[in-house]
C-alpha cells in the first residue's frame, strides 16, 4: 500500500513535465504576441518589434524552452509581463478568493446535495423525488452567469441585502468577506449540489438493488438502518469522485463567476492573462491548475481505499 | 486691557487669514468609488495611453500645461511662458512652492529629468529630435528648437503618454514601465494597487493648488474627498448593478443599452459627453484594393452612416454625423472638402466608381473582433452595405489580442475598424497618416506636407487653416472613412456633486459626496 502511494506520488513528476511541455507548445501555437497586447494602440510597428526583441520573442524555440524549464525548476516563474512583478506574487494574491469561493461552494453543495440525494432515493418514484430531481436538473442546467446576474439584481439591487461585487479578505473583515461571497457561493454551490444530488440518488438506488441489501430487508432490518448503515458507505464512492472533480475544477478558478462578481481570483486571472498574452502568468497558472488536479485525484484514491477496505492497490 | 486688545488682534488676524487665503481647504471626507473595466498594471503614464491608467494617474500627476475645458493648453505647473521672435526658443517659468507627495519641492531639475525620460519613452517625446532643453535657473527652463514648432503646447499638455513631472531621482535612467514609485504633485497621492482589483488614492494634504476656477484638467483643484477607489469590474452588467445598488458612485462610460435604465432611476444622474469619439474604417494602402483611390471612393459612396452609427449606439440621441476629423465644437473643426463626397449614400455612384477601379469581385478582407461592440457590429454592417453594391467582403474574426497583432501585418487585411477619442489637437493624426508610417501605411504626400506645415506654424490661425486643408485632403484621398461621432454617457450617483459637466475626462478634484 505504502509502496503504491509512493509510486503514485512519483508518477506525478512525469505528468507535470508533460503538462509543462504542452503548456509551452500551446502558447506558441496560438496567434497574438505579448508585445502587441502589452503596448498601447498608438504604438508604432517599430516599437512593437523592439518590444518583441526585448521579450525574447524571436529567440530560437529551444532557447525559450530552456529559459522556461529553468523558471519552473527553480519555482521562479519570472515576472508577469503585464504587471511587472513576480508571477508568484500575483498568483498568491489571487489564491485566497478562489480558495474560499471553492471551499464554501463545495461545502454548500455537499450539505445540500447529499441529503437531497438520499431523500430522493429513499422516496423513489414519489412526487418529492420528482420535484427534487427536476429542481436539481434546473440548477445544474441554468448557466451560472445568468443565475449569478439574476441573484445579483434581486438580492443586491432590489433588496439591498448583499454587496454586488468584489472581494474582501477574510483576514481584513471575516463577516464582510462572507457577505461578498454569499451570492457567488449560491450560484456555484447550487449547480454542483444538483450534480451531487443526482449522483447520490442513483448510487444509492444501485446499491439498494444489491443482494446484501435484499438480505437485510429479509432479516427485518429497518429502512433507515439499511440506508445509512449498509447502503450509504458503498454509494458514496462515485459521489466522492464527483465531489473531487468539482472541487478541483473550482480550485482551478470559476472564471465566469469571478468575472460576473468581480472577484479577483485565479479563474479570471487566467482569462485576463490569455487576453494579455502574459506568457509567464499563463504557464504558471496552467501548471498550478494541473498540479491541483493531480493532487486531488491522488487524495481521492487514498480516500477510496479508506472508505472501502476491499479496494487494494498493488 | 492690553491682553484683551492683543487677543482681539489675534482673533481678527486669524479670521481674516481664514477667509482670504486661497489655500485654506476643507478637510477631505468620504470615499468615492469608480468602476474601471480593466486593471492598470502600474501608473507609468509617460509610457502608456490607456484610459484605465490615465484615470488614476491623472489625479496623481500634473503637467507643465494641461487641457482646459475649452481644449486650450493652459499653464498648470508652469507659471508662465514666452516665445522668442524667431519661434525657436521657449522659456517656461515654473510655479514656486509646488510639492511632490514625498514632501520635496519641485524645481527645474525635476522638470528637466522628467522631460529627458519622456523623450525616450513616449511617442511624442521621441519626435523632439535635436531639441535642447536647458535649465536657466531653479525655476525656469528653456527649450531650444531647430525649427519652429506650432504644436509645442500640445506636446506638453497631451494626456496620452503625457509629460508629467516626477521627482528627478525617480525618473533618471528609468526605462518605460519600470517606475518604482508613483510620486507626483497632484491633489491625490498613490496609496495602493492590487492587480485586477483596485487602485486606491488618498488626498494629498500638502497639495498646493494653482487657484482659480476649475478648468478642465487645469485651474484650481481641491481634494474634497479623502479617498478615491478605482474598482476593477469587467462585466458591464455588474457595473450597472453596482451603480444602481450604490456599490459604486461613477461609471465613466455607460453602455448605450443601459442608458434608458439609468435615466429612469431617480438616484442616478447622467452626463452627456458630446462627442467622446469618432469611429470609421481605415484602408490598407499596402494591398491592391486599399491602394486604389476609385475603390476607396466607391466604399465611401456606398455606406450609410446612420445605419452604422445606430448599429453601435442603438439610439439617435447618442451620435451625430459630421465629416470633420477634428470634432465639431473644438477650435480646429472644419468640414472643408466634405460636400458631395461624404455621406452621399449613392449606390449607383459606388457602382460606377467600382467600374473605374476595375474591381472584379476580389475579396475585401475586413478584420472583425467579437466581444467589442464597435469592431463586431461595424464590420458586420459594412459587409451587408458593401454587398449591396457588389463588393465581396470577407470578415476575418479574431479575439482582441490577436487582432492587435494581425493588424500590424501588411498582408492580412484591407479594411480595419478604428476610432479616435476627442482629439485636443489634430497633430495627433500624424500617428496614422504621415508618410506611410501609420497602421494602414497610407502615404499621401499632399497630406504629409500639410501636416508638416501645420506642425511648424506658430500662428494658431495659420495652423487652423492648414488643418482645414488637411480635412479636405483626408476626405478626398480617404485613408480612412469617418463614420460618425459617438457621444459618451457618464453616470453618477445623486450624492456626487461638483463634477465638470460634459468634459471629456472624468476627474474627482473639486468633487464632493453629499
């Protein structure tokens, strides 16, 4: 087991290397260059050329690649071409909003999604089941930017209950920080809750059809005991995968929601960096997102083994 | 008794001082929040042109001369100036006692160092060539030219890549975009910049106002508000919601689709900026179709300006049709050469001109950009209008960043959508249509000669005549077709007062919150 986990951790290295190479190649394939994006509209063609030379745009590809590898190997991703400060500094500023937005949204999704899924499964075929599943389908189908804007107009503009936009650090004012995040969390959390609810319901129903559950019913075990003691643990494994996937996606930044609510997080940073052709920022963000993704999946593997003793890795 | 008299004298003196002193200011209070659509990376306005950067930077820095409300260059950090009889020597006296935000007093050394850097990092500064700038004394400088320069005050007051005055030690040898501190002499000082989130300014207690009435970017300035926050909000719907909910106080440019909503809200005031920009279509002279005058004339004859303007503004009250490339209402405005050529909407004439141009259905490549209402709709409407006269238009769609690269290549486009903000001085058009150096590579000798003549003419009426002539050549030779003048609508919460109505730039000095 330990050997397996060590092997998995070591396997991360080639994965991250492949991602780094792909990031480098993809960036050079897309049209547009940082010099044109950085300089003002009035910049002359000569000035743009001069900036390209200054940025090493015309250096041979292998020279650019080794320069890039050096920055990764030293965890110094260089300076942002746009902000002229270290990329790590810009990213560290943007991690907090994304982390808390992801965390709170995920908590909301779990708190709402799992009970709804269990409830729907326990009342399979009933009106309540249909109502809950239809609602969950609606929440996951409505585009998040639309839901966000509707909530913003109703809750913030019409009722004046919450701030419209922006982010306040939790260290600055915890209450205000949460107030700023309520609407984005609702927007993201409800959509994920819908997915979790549907997955939980179908997993439970699948488990409930297994022989050992039928045996339990035959032995006269109560429905609630069967549901929570015998079925839920096994049914949670696929749900856990959904939770892990959605959490890693959230940590990768919810670009649309961050833009709609003007939250300066990693998702909107990625979008902005692409528009600005800020290569060092894009590369660092891609590697960060990939790293988060891979680590979360590794963690899920660990949790699988913990939840289901039958799962063994060789 | 003596004590009573002494007290009375002190009281009267103090009261008199309070009433008469022009520099006694009320304590600034409150925080005004403005929305900006993009984050400035820093405040090095000498080397940059974006509105996002100018807006905060315009409150932090000041220039020797600044645009007045009437678009005239007006002394700001300069006390006065004089020009020699041969127009080759400009002597500028500086105001005394002006303080930087670091407490130091501005003098000629700071001005010389700032000019030296500006000449290296700004487009206009680079055109100064062999001009010599010298210190006469601690508060006087002299600019010695090789040839007369009618645009001198324009150069010194322009807001894009502007000659702002910074402490000498901050600018000496510092390349573009590498400023480490943002210290100026303005009524507000730099506080904090959080990337993609906010730029914060705070009032500068040591500000020395020039005095006098507010006058555009010049005149008396007073920081009545303690803090200014420029909050980055990229989504226009969010900006509007924040304004309606009171989360921000100002939107500099409302989307035309939001104007009605805002005008109906009793908590919001709107301010029409008339005009704010003009938009049109540039031709690429490096390609066959763009280089053909008959073809350019055919396009000019074919288009319907109202249709184009409505596609972007959606409201007749938000645009006007005027052929002058210098805005109507400014000193330089002229419509010379426009009659019978511009806004004719004559498809038959267009077809005749296409025959003369020997047009055989070749593809006309237009660059389009989704996500930008001007680039998107203007290219789409142009396509449908030109199709009606038989021109085969193909729109190549790019994202904005890619478009900015593609448009610099000679072989990638024939027509490009473009715009100009309200231009204080027509000299700015040299960037576009001078000796084939601009984007579009239009080399029209007649146009370049008149631009040179206008640049050198010191007499303002003479220059005006040259610029009228420039308008005629522009309309006849058509390096670009002017489509329409667009207005801007600025929105304020009702508690904001003291702003300059109708002025192009949004400024917060002399503005207060009720």
